[in-house]
C-alpha cells in the first residue's frame, strides 16, 4: 500500500470541519475515499521521526529509522536501514539518493511514486470506492499513540485487503497489515517508536543528502516512454488498474552490438501497484519461469515469443497471483 492534500496547521490543530477534533476524540464516520484522503494528507503534511519494523508471514523481519520533514511543498526524508547491509536513502520530493557505504556508491534517481511506509501512492479519487470499502473495526494504541483501526476490504479477488491503524489526531498511518481473502496477515509494517513534529530541520537533511565525498555517484538512466512506443499493449485492461507511468532503462549491449532496454510499465488501483518489466530474453540470466512470493509481494516470470523474437516478462506487485497472471495473459506485442 503505497505508498501520492490542508496545511500543516490544520493537520495538527482542531478545526470545526475536522470530524475527529469535533467528536472529542471519538472515531469519525468516513467512507473509504475520506479515510484515504485523511491518511494521505497526514503523510504529506506532518513531520515525524521513528523506528518502524516490517515483518512477513514467512518470518522475514527488517527495521529502519525514518526522519520525515515537511516545509510547504518540500518533502525531505531519510531512511536508515537497521538490518541487513548498511544503506541510507534520502529523498527530496522525487529525487532519491541511496548511499551504499560498503561499496562507496551512491545511486541517484528520480522516483515519482516512492513506496516508503507510511506514504500512500497519491491523493485518492472517488473511483477507489468502487474497488474497496472501509469500516472501523476497533481502537488500539501503537508506539504510545491512540489509533482507529480501519479495515479496507476489496470488492473482488484481484486485490488484497488492508487493516490500517490511523493515528487519532493526525490521521497518520502508524501500522499497516496486508491481508488475503481469508484474512491472513501476509505482511505487517508498524512504528515501534514514533515522535510527531520532531526538531529535525529540512536544511540538515538536505546537507546530508549532498554529502557524497568519497562516494562514486551513479545516476540512473531512466527515460520516460510509452508502451506503444516500445511496441507493447494490453488486449484488455485488468479491472480497476490504470496505467500510471512507463519508463525504459538501458541494460547493456547485446551480441549484435546494440543497446538493449528494459521497459517498466506501472499500473495502480489507488492502493496496490503492479509493474510489468519487459526485456529481451537472455538464456544465461533468465532461465527460471514461475511464481515467487515474499510477504505480500508476488513475482511472476515468464518467457514470451513472437515474430520479433524472444522476450522476458516479469510482473511484480502486492496483489494476488491471479492478478499478475491476468496482466501476463493480456500483454501483447503491438507492432
């Protein structure tokens, strides 16, 4: 649930139009669009710092420290991974820099849709009410904050459901569970410690983001394109999913001396995202077709053949396997 909007003082101060504030701390009655708009506004307008933990049903566990600062339209963020290889990620709006200290490399790239908990993909519109419903299922406390527990239930089997812990006063997502059709938790993210409006300055994070001395900076060669330009299309749309963007990335030379490219075609239903990666088939690198999973993320790999040659398709998303298969079955060479 990804993770892209009321000024900051409205998010932190009571207002007669705020259903939480006027209810004296009682849970508001909102529909799914209103709940998501509230959560989205909080993630874009509140500064916070904390430690969050991500756990998957298979036992995988990771944690990170996050600092998020808002100053008007400026969003600055620092993510310090606490498990696995050292890694620090900085974001200034859509500019992302990832520091890999062991390799002394900084990866610099543009990302329109940064999927970092607890951000939402974008401001929701009324269409999402046709795909999900929302109901309050309880109250809880997370990291010392009171929260409303909101169940987001899909209206079909093409998407997962979510249980969201929304901080009572601000609406900020402080815990999130992705659940399957049988209400089993596939993945969970939650703050174990959280501070709202911490004394963190945007210029300090900006300075840290620019401190690349001693590192090799690698810029991602990501080029905006269109599926039609790359020669691909869908026979039929997958219900509820709309195209968000399409890019291509150089992946090195081929045997005939030409530069090969990978196309990434991104779809979203407003909560879940699906990416289709298409590249020329290479028997040495791409030999294993099948379905793989990690937490709530499924990956489908498949070899495609047509009159233009062999292709390798990888479909990735936090959606049920049948949704990935629907995309794979619908993808077609358009030229």
